[in-house]
C-alpha cells in the first residue's frame, strides 16, 4: 500500500511552510472546540502592540507560548489559545500624523485613519505568526479597539466607579511634556545625567545685602518657589529660622522652614521647594499647605504665570541663568552628575518627566495591595524567582493609578463631569460602549450644583486599562456566561509574559480581574527574559545589535528559529548570537578591529561588504538536516518492504529494540518532567542528544543490515520497530518543529496512522512489558558494536571492509549471548567469523595481521584477525 510519493533529498522549508500553513487552516487543525473532552487550559497570551512587525523578543515569547499550547494539547487537555492585539497608543497617533499628514484636530478622520493603519499592521503581524507555525485559533482573536472589547473596558470602569474605586482629581502627576500626556509610575525610570548645580543667592527680607544661597539643578523653577528648607540640626541656618526671602523675578516672599528631610550635605544644605520640582516638593506642598504655582504647559513651554511665557523649558532655563547673573544673584555653577526621572517605558521618548497638576482619573490601588500580593502568591511561578519582583513592587506602592491619557486614539473614559463643581456623571450601562465627547450626558443639569455646564471627558484610557482585562476578554465575560465559566472560572488559566511587564501587565491584571470577578485570574505564570544582542546588551537601535525576524526567517525557516527559542532559559535574558564577517575574504571581523578601525557595521543584510553569521541558527539547520536524513533513510528502505502497520507486537521486539525502547522510556520521563516545568531548554537538549547519538548513530547502525537481509520477516520487523520509535520522537519534536515533523509524517507515517495531522497526536507513552534480559543483551551488543567500530576506524580499516575473524573473550558471560546478538555484531561490523569465548584456548602473538584490543568498560578482550 505504498503510495507514489517521493522523499526529497533536501528539506525545502520555504515551500513546505506555505503548504502546511494553508493545510492547517483549511482542515481546522488548530480549531478550538469548547465542547471537546478534556479539562480546559486557557492561555492568556500577551497582545503585542500593533507596530506592524514582530521582533525577536516576540519570536522568543510566542514560540514558548506555542510550545505550551502544543504540549498541553498532546497531554489531552482542551487548550484554548487565542491571540489578540493591543491597538491603542501614542505610536499609532504619531504614525498617522506622519504617514497621512492628518491633524488630530480633525478628530473623526484621524480616528478612522488610526483604525486603518492598525488593520494593516495586524494583517502583517498575523502572517508573521503563521509563518512561525503559531497554532492559535484565529477565530478567537481580539483587538483592543473593537467595540466589543471597548464595551468590556468601559463596563469594568463603571463597576469600579459604582464601588467608589474610580475618581477624578487635580493632582501633580508624572507628565511627559514630549508626549504631552500623563504617565503612570510604572512607565517612568531614571537616567544618569551630567548636569550642573546652580548656586543662587536669595535676598533676605529686611536685611541689607544679606543673602542665603541655595543650590538647585532646576533654576527654571525659580518663579514657582513656595518655600525654602534647611535641616533643624544645621547650625549654619538656625538663626534664620522663619526668616523671609525674596524670590527673584516676582514680588513674592517665602519663609524658611526647618525639615529633617533636607540633606545637609547637598549643595549649601538649604534647598528651595517649588511646585512641582520633584516628589519631595509634592510632599512638602501638602504637608505645609504651601501655594501651588504652575509654570509649565503640557507641551513643555512656560505659561502665563511666568515672566518667560512662551519659551520652552530649556530656553527659559538659559534665560533665567543669564538674568540671575545680571542681577548679581548667581554665586557659582558646578558640574553635577545626578539621576533624572525620564519617560522610560517608551524607548523612543526617554525625555525628562515633569510633575504637572492636572485633572486626572484615578483608580484606587493603594487599598488593595494585600489582595494583589495574595493573588500573586497563589499562582505557580515558572521560574519561582520572579515572584519577588511582583511582591516588592506591590509592597512599595504608595500611589493610586492614573488611568487617563491626554490622547485621542484610545478607549474613551465613559464619564461626564460638572465644570463648576467637579461632580462626575456616569453613563447608562446599556449605552456602552460610548464616547462622551460625542453623545449627550444622561443628565442635563448637575445633580449637586444644578449647573448646566456638563462636559464629556476628552481623555482616553491608559493602554494598561485595556490590556489588564485580557483574561476576561478572551473568556467572553459579560457576553457568554457558559463560555466564561468554562474558560475562566473553571479552567486552568496560564499567563505567559516577559519579566519586564510584571509590575504593569501582570500587576494590573491580577488587581482588576480579581476585583471584577472575585476570583484571581491565573493558576500559573511562565516568565521569559529579554532577547539580547551577542554582546549581552539588550537589542536596541542605538547599539546597532538588532536582528529582525524578517532577516533570518527566509534563510533558516521557522523550525530553526524555534529551536533557537527552545534553547533559552526560563526567566533569563537570552542572546541572539552572530559574528560579523567580510563577504569577500570570508574572514571574521574581530571586536578590537571594529574598535580600532572604527568600522561602522552595516545595519542590514543587504550590505555589500559585511554580513552576519548566525551560529545558533546554523547549528539548528544542521539538526534539521540530520532529522531529514534519518527519516529519509527509513523511507528509502521502506520502499523495498511491505508492511501494513507499525503496531508493536511484543514477541517481535528484538534485543536492540528492547534496549533502545528502555532508553527512550528514560528520556521520555526526563522530557516530560522538563516540559511540565516549561523548561524547554532541558527538554530539547535531552531529545536532541538521544535522537542524534543513541537513535541515529548507534541504533540505526546496528539494525541497518537487516534492511538488506533476504529474510523478509526479519527485515519487515526491523523496519517496523524502527519506524515506531522514530515516530514517538517525531511526535515530541512536533512541539518545537511543527513543519518538518508534519512533512515527515505526511511522507512516511500518514499511510499507517491515518489521522489528518501529526499535530492532533497525543503525547507518547512509554514502552511497557519490555524484557529485562533483552534490554541487557541489547545494551551489550550495542556497546560492543560501538567499540569495534571505534577500533576499526582507529586502525584505519574502512567501516564497510570485512574483517576475517574476531574472537571476543568475555569471562563468565558467554551464556548471555544469543544468536541475535551475534548476528547484530557480526553483520554490523562485517565480520566473517565471530567467536565468543570464556577464556583464550590458544596464544596469539600480536602481529600485523592479528592484534589485541581491550574494551575496558565491558571487561572484554578482542582479538582481531585482518
Ligand atoms: Zn514621553
Ligand atoms: Zn456641579
């Protein structure tokens, strides 16, 4: 029943990938059926931001997620594996402004273009996911910009509002004047900067030419100074306690206060408090009830409260320093290295953060940190070490969550407020989703002050508000109660993600889903690290060490890239290695040469002189070739035989089969243990080593002769048993390499197994009822074969050259030798006359035709007659 198919010499992945992607789609191989048997295992995949292209970090992260899905499916669970997209965000707005030249002021047109742009990007990214062999069911995809999704987000905010956990307040907030939006605490970081420390003299009121000198890194805040502080133990200023100082460029005076938070060793030991220069200023303002003077506009200029109205913050700084100098108030300037707060979450920004008092929407977070910690502790962490990141972050939390963003393309905050008294007016639930800027409020007059000045909120939600309900969105929360019960409430829910978003995505999801459903969302979490360049630094444009998946996928294929991903370590950063070489000389470019000659390395693969060599992927390709050749060898031999199935018959299992099967059992146990802990690295190494060394190099070599035997029964049994164990391996390799395994399945196994795809297979079980005696016999013959082969090659005898005679001296163990073992050794090593003896009956002098070798680990001496 052999079909008219051929097994090509090479694995042509480009064509093969296309073929299987199409086939899988058309045959619903990855379709989710909620009514299928098995416990539901839901995967809350991270929705990538819709940049239009996946980077290597995504490839690592999502390859792992695909391994999780495939493995759990094989274990008989009903895996629910949707993939969504995170659509909102500033980069979309910037791209639309830049690419289409449309202004934000044309709101409707602008929003439509945003959607159009996002759609295009999603199409491209979906294709990249498919090319990677990603087994998601696209019927369950979601986009955070969908009306259905917005409904859930807005409904969740309404719930929070009704419970008193959502409020609007004017508050000094981290604000990026570059992006013109407020940002959350989790989105800011620190940067070391070489700056200056300006020593400014402030005149003492009532004194004649008397000054005190403050030191500041931000002279542009001068006009917002509302207090001056010194340490109560600082004798230098004790006599000035409660003195008044005149603030330059204003007609105001401020008081000196004593506060133990002042660092006596910084500058002159006396500092000014401005609203708002830093977090200390905010604390002092509220503690001492100081005035609030706001100087900056949201786009980084000085406002009408400043003499420098209209200048940018930087221009104002220069002018103020100049003016202070002219007035004789600048004592000195010294170099000063300090860390500044920057907008770190968006790598394209990294500009300084200001504190601006603006009306913002907040979610109460501080009150719930204990619950969040509890939800985090209840999950199983892979690896355990990252749990502490969540706990530390939660414990240190002393801010509520600013959820409003001063942007356009986002989920509208579905509320109105009274301009006169600030009263919030909530929407009617049945009108959600809505945009309060576009529709009338449910009330025409303010219920508190009867004002008719009702304003729809223009701000939109922070992206984390969208993405922190992903487990609910995929579970069809508020949409399909049965579905939600099965995929959220009663399912095992798995969260895969990078460690860099533990304090954002994970933290917020635990908090919100727990609050909205009364049940923590996750049973377990798998954490991946970041992809680094070969130098160990994170991939970034400025380091020039970025590799795009589009650069390597066409050259190496998905199965190779996925092998690279499989070798990463759970929870740790992982390098994507390459070395530069000169295309013409083929010589590598050494690091010191790069530095010395200041070679500016090219940024893409089209460079005419230099190119990158990707050793990890070259290694992966070699393994693919090894696999392909092994199965092709079986295929070619199968063509000469006639077997109707590859089922196991216990009496047909030979000694060598028994041994390799029992070794497989051990490997299977190891691999399962590793896969259960999402330890892809160990699982893949075990599999690969066993496949390459034990199965291809030893087992196949030892049974190969049977394929050419005239004994039809013997050759049929041999190929059947070999096909069986090679199939066990193929099924597991399918988790990591879905394309080559499907292709081999199709060519070699489908005729016997008769299911539509290898990816519908169950995880292999171990071989049962193996004969202990046969296992030992198989082990001994394979060991002897291995050693005799080594001896042959050491002595320069071609492996296929026949040897006249070999005598093996095996004290006390000859009775273990049966005819099958002898035949295996004799035929594999090609020995005309093989004798096994307890002791040597006659003496042989070693000469050029007879030599003695010992196989020490087996206690065997071998006399070899050539
Ligand atoms: Zn920014
Ligand atoms: Zn009112």
